[in-house]
């Protein structure tokens, strides 16, 4: 099955008549006593909770490990009748993982993103089974919104609300980091699936986004209580289904955004989730199977038939042509004098390149239009790129950096002092006719193993036309291109 991306953030607030204690009891399937309302919230008959724990940051009161005490203390400290009590983050766990792997994934992410920032996190992992008989693993994380302060007796309590945790950019960062986190874990487990935190529109997929319908809402539908949300969901699925029947390549395009090749089952799963009812599903699946854009590749190692799209194959061919052309060109040579001056300058700062760093430096500073460097984490590639930047600038070239995620672009800039941005923002500029590459440019792409085939092809084709040099630096073991295809490894 294709891994799905879902991460949403909402606030649990008293204005909406909510109680933090009740919310915590429901998510943990426990019975908790609510001191403010003086009543018990009992959800012990709820099934599907496979992991439940309160994770504390440094300096927290050990008693808060007890869910009942934690949320009653929060209720007590919030005086206003419209108080924001907690922030809730909900995310889908890939069903390709085992329960143990899914729990470890959720715990690692919650620890790194929330607990280390100073929040208390009440984590519950649910492993529900959907109406289709398939697992729908997901996590609910309730987060505190106030800082932890210690009084003169060393007792920990809650201080002011942390404004910083309310920033919209922070939510976007969590969404991006969750995708990175899941994709690296899927790669380590050798699972051929990736998730993408961007909207369908941003991914260039011509289908309408469909709301996620939970099992409770779909049961309501069966009981004849046709809620508006189900109606909307079905209407969008119906329109998407008609679009797929009319243009099956839309479905092939969407599937190959996340995996370069796919099976019959992947195709059926995708069509099922973008159609309404069996009759439309059958028509849409037949249209996709009969599409001239579907390419059969034969059987994989597990004996399953695998497919790709004609567009994916053409993209790979264009990518290969562009990289061969660039590798043959020698227009970006840095002479010995400029190289020596760059090396001398860093040596003056007490930094000398080691044997392998030196070899990589000599490789990227030769004249060829395309250089590929395999740089594992911790091997000093930033230092090497810093020296290369110095040498290129001395030779009169303009040096720019790019990476798939904002976090990686920031890392490249901090480590090598190469002005960097995300590939998406760079491509957006090009589409507006701004900041186009020229033959005097050197473009360094860090974490190139994360870049999918389509995006890599667009960047290299633009560089080839402009006569620019591109340096790809990455780790092919990372295998975690968000979009389909391991272009860097190829």
C-alpha cells in the first residue's frame, strides 16, 4: 500500500466546551477524574490504543507522568472561560510498519520536536482497523502550552504561555520534519514508499483534495445520518473518479509522484481512494489499466508485476541526456593559483582538508559541468564545500546552494557560507523569470539523495540550457527521495 501523509494541528479550548482531562481520557482509553467538573470521564471500553505515555522535558515535575494529575493541573492554572488548554497534533503512521516500529517512530518524533523544545507530550498510538479491513495506525499527541518554571523551593509549576509555540511557520516545520522523519525510517527499513507533506496542487497533481473520513463518520453514513461532510467527501471522490476515467494519466502521474514503479495493488488502492462506489471504481481501474501511458516492466524480486508511466521513463531519459551533456562540458575550470589561494586561506583559519576532503575538492574544482560527491554525514563535506566556494568565487563564478528542505538549505549555508534556499523556491523564481542560472553559475545541491527524478530532471535541464555547473552532494544510502525515483543513486 502507498504510505499516506497526514499531520494536523488543532487547539483544545474551553470556549468550545472542551475539557483537557476528558480529551486525555478519550485518547488514552482510560478513566480519569476531572477535579474542575467533579466528575469522571470513563473511556475504558474504547479499543485500539496500543501505546500510551506522558513524555516529560527536563525540569518537569515527576508527578506529571500521571496523566490525571497533569491535565487537572493544567485545568487549574487556566482561569479564563475561553482558555486554550492544550495543542493536539495528530499524524498517520505508515501501515507498512509493524506496531513496534510505528510506536518507536512516533516516540522519536515527539521527543525530538516537542519534548526537547520544552513541551510535555501526552502520546497515544491508536491501531484501528478501518471499514476496508486495513489498519489505520495514527498517533494523538496532546501538548502543554505553558513554560515550566521552578519556584524558590525547587518545585516545578507552569509559567506563562509560550508565544513562540503558536507560530504558523512552526506547524509547517513540523509537517516537513514529520515527512523527513518517516521517509528516512522507511528507507532504513527498506520499505519502498515515501510520503510528501506538500498539498496536491504543490505536487502538481490534478486531483481535488479529499477530506479524511473517520470510521465513526462512515458508520453514521450507513445508519442513514448522511452528514454534510460525507456528502462533500463523496462528491469530490466522484469528481476525481470521473477525471481519472477521462484522463487516466492523472492517476498514473499521482501514483508515480511517490513511487517510481508500482504494483496492481498500488493501482487499485489509489483508484479506490479517489472514486465513489464499486461501479465507478471498476470503470476508473479499467481506464488506468488500458491507458497507453501505462508501461509494464515485468516481475520484481517478489514475483509481482510492476508498472511505471511513460512520462516517468521519458523523464529518466531526459535526465540521463542532460547529465551526460553536462559531464562532457569543461567550462568551469578553477586554475591552480585560485585553488592554492583558497586552501591557504582556510589553513590560515586553522582548517586543513584531509586526504578524502582534498580529493573531493579537486574533483569539484575541475572544469566539468556536473560533479557528483558521495558525502556521508560527519565526513566534513561542509568544510570541503566552503573551500570550493572560495576557489570558485576567486575564479569569477557565482556560487548558489539549494536543498529539498528548508532545514537542509539552512545547514548548507551555515556550514559552507554558500547562500542557499529550497529547490522549490528556486524553481518558483525561475517560473517568474527571476534568478535564472547563467554560464557563470555553480549550483551546489546538498542532500541530493532526497531529490526525486522529476525535480532533478527539471533542475539539470535548466542548468544544461544555461550552461551552468551543478555539484550534487549526497548519500545514496539515504534513499529517501520524497518524490519518486532515486536520481542521485542512478
